């Protein structure tokens, strides 16, 4: 084994060559760092020739100078080694991130005679860290937009890492608890936990993917729905790590429930509408005097029903304005100004009540045009309503006609009579009283503002 180089081997020429081989910039500094001497350039100090007293102005950007000078002053004060990462100008004029380190050289009296140091270009590492940080920021933004959070579970050590959004979803403040299986399980709905744990076990044993939807009770917050997906990783068929993402699907679950409710309501409404149409067809045929009369009455009634259905469909669940329903029927019937008047508070009818009352208003309007107050220009129709507030709300409506001439004898009962006397009671739980006076018809309708029986 070699005993090493002989005494005097490390000449100045060899020392400088050795320093140059490292690829770093090497320098000497005066005891107070006021003057720099270049030992090797390393791409940073190539243009430094001879003693350089203005090194801070030449090589350090203005924004970095307070940082560098502060670290220099501390090293000079304490005599401790200098170690700092900062930006500096290369000899080609470009900016670089460098790590500068220097140690003091002490004289016989123990005082600092000079400093020997080196500067390493660490720009590539800083750029890699910047790219990683930007990538993490983009990933965080993407996860946030998708309402996703992440977890990383080391099955060997038991250590778990949660993203910040994961903490918040489960009702924890980041740092409030140490992520753990127990902290997660404590916030899963007790009815869902056994099934979720079983799926985790199955996925771990099979080395396959994990997927589950379950309810979460986040402390003081409202219940939420989570959709979790994860994968297990390991060697030799033994799972050692689980990584996964979780999505807040509370809104999606609520939308699905609302969609099911709307579909059920639509099916119920279609069945009711078909029953009404069958009754319209049957009673219109029984009361018709001839084919033209049958077609005319049938078309009018179907159109009245269609108008209400179209209005209800435009805003499902919002109900239909009572006054708008009346105006749709009566605006074309009145031939003179002031023939029709309305009085009552704003009121939106449930869809089922709007459908049946729309038909009733159509029958009353048709009768008024043919035989009652709207048969001429001098008659009037007044519709007034109120809502009783004691107990369940209840609508009271009065249709009152005042004709210009006395009414003739009533005709045989037809669809309108059946609708008012029987169908409103069956479908809406309504109470209807129709009185025929010489000056015109008065129809009182009272009904609960709900779906009604039937």
C-alpha cells in the first residue's frame, strides 16, 4: 500500500490543478472579506484577475447583497465557517444559484489571517426544486377543482399522510390530529364502516384496487358522501403501502336523490294525467250533441291541460302562479275592458292542484262564454281568493259571474259538472259548491294546499 506523496509534492501548481478538477470556484478572502483572490474560476470567477475589492458589486445581485453581507458579518464576528446559498452572476453575465462555503485560517496568535472557500453551482438543483414545486401546485389545483384529496398509508410503519383537503373533509384542522387509521374510522358512519373495512381487506389480500362510497360524519358539520379509490403496493405479494384519492360526492348524491324524486313525481303525474284524459274523452263523448261538438270540447279541454303541463314542466317543483293560471284562461274570453277582475294574495299552486284547477277554470270560462257573463260585452267575472293560515294552509276561491241578462235554464250535466262535483274532491280533497243565480253562476272552491287524496 502506498505511503502517500513525498514531502513537497503538493506544489502550488498541483494544488491549483486539483482545485480546478473539482469544477467549483475557489477563492481566498481577506480577514474582513473586503478583498477576494481567485484560486480557480469554475465558471463563476473566470474574469477575476488579481485582488478584487469590489467582488460584492460584481458578482452578487443587489437583491441578494443584504443576505450575503449579513452572513459575512456573522462569520467574521464569530469566526465560524461561512455557509450560504444565494444567487450570483456568472462570468458570462447569467445568474446562478451557488452554495458558498469558507473556513477561517488562523494565525499564530489565534486571529483570523484569511478565509479559504469554494462556491458550487447548484442552479440545476434549484430549478429541479422549482419544477417540482410548480408540479405540486398544479396537482393541488387540479385536485381542488375535482374536489379530490389524497392519502398515503405505510402499512409497515403505520404512518399515514393526509393532504390538507383530506383533513378538512373529515372535519379535522390540519395538525389537530396525527393521521391514523383510528382517526379516519372515527369519522366514517358506523353503519358504513364494516363494509368499507371489508373492501380494504379484500383489496389488500388480493393486491387489487380498492373502491368504495360511504358516509362521513365530520364532527360538527353535516353528513357527507365520499368516493374513495386506492391501490396497494409491495413486493413478493405482500402489501406494504396504500395510496389513494377521495372525492366529495355529496352534491352528486343529492342530485341523484332529487332526480329519483322527480322521476317518481313525473310517473305519478303522468298516471294522473292519463286518468284525467280518459275521463275527458269519455265524458266529452257522452255530453256531445254531434261530432263537431265533441271535437271542439275535447280539443279545448286537452289544450287547457297541455298549457298547465307545459307551465309546470318549465319549473318543476316551483308550482304555478294562481293568477297567471286564471289569466291564461280568461284573457282571450273577455271582449271588453273591465270584464274580468282578480283579487287575492300571490300564491303558487302545487302542480297537481294547478292541473285540476286549470281544467276547472277552463270549464267555467267556456260556460261563461256560451251561457253566462262573457256571452256579451256587459257581463263581468270576478275571481277572489284567500289562504286560511290556521293549521295546514287552505285555499278558498270564489268565481262570481254577473251577466247582462238572466240565465236560461241549465242544460244536462256534462264533463264540467263532473269535474267540479266529483273530480276536484277525489283528486284534491276539495269542497265545491256551485250556485246558479238569475244574474250568474257563483262557484266556491275550498281545498288544502297539498297533494290532496287520491
